[in-house]
C-alpha cells in the first residue's frame, strides 16, 4: 500500500464548476496535510495546509480532513482554465518525513 | 529576498560520472528535502535532513548521497551507481516542526548524455 494515494486523472471539469480532488494516506499518526499545485515543468507551490479535522477555506479553495477515514480532499470552486495543473497531496508525521502522492491532473475546459 | 536556490537549472551528465546538485536556503529552516520527479509522476523522497550533520534516507536513496554541514545548504550527489538518473530534482525546506509548510526551489533538470 502506498503511503499517500491519489487518483492520477485526468479530472476534467467545465469552467465555473467545482473540482473535487481526493487523497488517502496510510499512516494513522500523520499530523499535517498539504495541497500543492504544479504547472508543467515548474516546481510545486503551496495552496493549502490543514492540521485538524473539518474544513478550511481560503478563497475558492476548501481543504477537508477526516483523520478517522484517513482522507483529505481539496475543493476548487468556480474552476478557471488557469487552475489546470497537477495537484499534489502531501502528508507529514512525527518524524518530519514529508511524503507526496503521485498527483491528480486537473483540466478545466473553457 | 528569502528563498530556496537550486543550481544549476539544467545539468548534463555523462554515464559513469558523479554530479552534485546545489540547494541553498536563507529562510533559516531546519529541515531540508530532496525529491526526484519523473515525467507524469509525483515526487519521490530521496533524502531529508532535520538538523545539521544529520540526515535520513527516503524511499529511493540508492545511488544518491547528501551532506548537511551547514543549516542553509543541502547538496545532493548523484553517483554513478544511480542507473537511471535522468529526472527533475526538487529541493524543499521547512521550518522544522511538523505543522509547517515546505517550500520548493526551482528545480534542476538532470539529463544523462
């Protein structure tokens, strides 16, 4: 079982729709969870971090964490073509090890 | 400007050569990381370091070596033992506690010729 799992996609959504990206993790003692966006050929940039169960909103982005189900998600409202990128989920535990999933490719259709 | 600087941006290596990728940060971060990314793939952890003079192997450490002699520097050597080194290499740093975000350098694209 991989430590962090994501559906590789591509996930295709029309402009203006809600994009829902999902991630599961295997280490129950994981403490912090991150979503990064990566454009082709570029380095990842942080979108959201979440540390406790529930929802965290920042503009058009909402991160959701459910530690009991070992599940973290990212919702993007009013999706724009500029949101088209690979979204990487990352998980960190007590040892400071930071593990990434394989990423989900999002395509927003104009 | 605070940030993470990786150099060079592009690197070409002949088979059998060792090459060293540079990563420097002026963010006063304790933890630093090296990742490898292959086309269409996620980031795989090579090595990470939580403090000076200490580092741990990640999931794909074979064929790589690192040092952490200074807080701001974490160079990665790709040795001749790494049979398929062509990839995009990313360095990241974070403040050192678990509940802090990691920030990335611009990456080094290594190609074996």
